[in-house]
C-alpha cells in the first residue's frame, strides 16, 4: 500500500497531501438501521465489487495539515501549475457529477467564483470563472476508457472512491485492518474500515474509509496524524443521489470573452512499436522516482526538475517551506517533503531526519 500512498502524496497532495469548516462528515449510524456485521475482508470485497458510479452529490473537504493560508491573488498567489496547494488549506466544497468512466464534472465552489473540470467522452475542459479562462484537451481515441490518467476531477479535487482506491491498492503486513462502529455519511449507513500503521515512526496515525453498506461505494475518507484526535484531512459526501445526472451537465461551451487554451495531448504508446520505443522507454525509466525503505516508513525520491520551473513555484515555496540543512522543508501533519538544493525532491510520511538520511545515500 505504501508505495501507492507515497506516489499520491507529492502528486495529489504535494494534490491532496498524501486532499474544520462546515463539513458534516461521518456520524454514528442510526440505531434503527444496523448493517449486517462484516469482517474487514468482507468489507474490502464489498468495495471491490462496486462499479463505476452514476451519481451527483456535494463533497466537503477539510484540511488541518499545518500549511499556511496562501494568497488567492497578487504576489505569491498560486500559479496554474501549483494551484492544487491552495486546495490543501482550509475547507472546500465541490459539486460532483459522474456517469460512467467518460462523463464527469467537478465544480469547486470558491467564495465569489468556481472552478470546473469536465470530461465528456474524449473532450476535457477546465474553466475558472474568476478570470474567465478555459483550457481544452482532446484525448486520443485509444485513451477513451482510461480514467486513471485523464479523470476530469483529478487536478481539482478527488472523490472518496478515488482516494480509497489509491490507499487500498496494497494493504501490507505493516497495517492493521479493522471494522469500527457503523457510521452515516450523507444519510446513508456505512461500514467504517480503519487502517492503522503498525510502525511507530510514521506520521500517519490511522485512515478511515466509510463504505456504503448497500453499494460498496466509498463515501468518505479521513486521515489522522499520529497523536491527534481530529482528522488532518477529510473528504466526504454531505449529500448524494445515485443515478445518472442530466446529460447536459457534461457539456461545456466557454462563455463569451473567455480566453481559451488548447492543451496538446500525446497519444499513449503501449510499447509494442519495435522501431521507436527504446529511447522513450529508457527515458521514462530514468525519470521514475526511487523508493527506499518499506511499509509506512518508505521514502520516495524524485529526480531534479520534479518541482517544475523555479519561476512557477518560487514564491509559494518561500511561504510554505522553511530552510533546513540541504534544502527547504514543506512540513505537514501527514507528510514531509524536502526540496533539496540540488533539485531533487524527497518525500514521505516520516520525520525530516529520515528524509535527510535517505537523500544522503544517493
């Protein structure tokens, strides 16, 4: 499980670390609606059996990671390439619409604006009403069913089932898995699957996944830091309607006066082309992150250049990081990210000393 977790942290959460406001969250299940008892294995099987959902609902996300509030405008505000960092500070509300693997829409509601990510077939749109800008990508035909790399909401916010899939991909011996007391999420009774690391060195205390008792759909995810009683990160439905939304919500036309950018998307290569596959494959291998250690104590290292051009992120790094020996540290309740002076990025749910020791081995 840990390698999936660590890959997700710098990518989804440092876009979601790893994703207290008006969060309704998980409540104890009503005594009048008990769920049939299930073992952890049976709850995991229930999750595995759920299919790509057709639904509409409201998500609430809250983060208490210890990151500073970042400015929305002006010097130091998040550029487009690092706007995900702002989603990790404070509460956020999003409307979610899904109908199978190729139709999805996520609307992140800001105070006076909203951000939209829409996928309809092979068309993907991103729109920000604050500055009336849009970006469009046309996915290659052979990527029509590939939701992992081109999910419409993946760069805006992640739904509980998407996060749960990442976290549950590999449950290893270093994790205790249990079923806690039933909970209610968005008015639906749910099993409470709890993952607890056995290691006492990791920053992660526990992960709880609320699993719909009827469909197996994960309805909420909350992550607690070691020694803390309140979640450091939580995302859950506060309202949910199962069934296909109106098809019109998946169509998008830029408003008048919008600035539209076309994003080129390279066609995915499957590696069967004997002529030109060797060089790109070698380049991909060279650029892959290296993982040291095992279990919850693992550390992932990304090669120099991972953080992107300095002009894109310098102001944000100055605000969100502190200088330490060998580089700058982005420290949160759940993960530490060390940006080294030589450009490498080392991350893990471990103390700074563990990151520095791993970096020194290279």
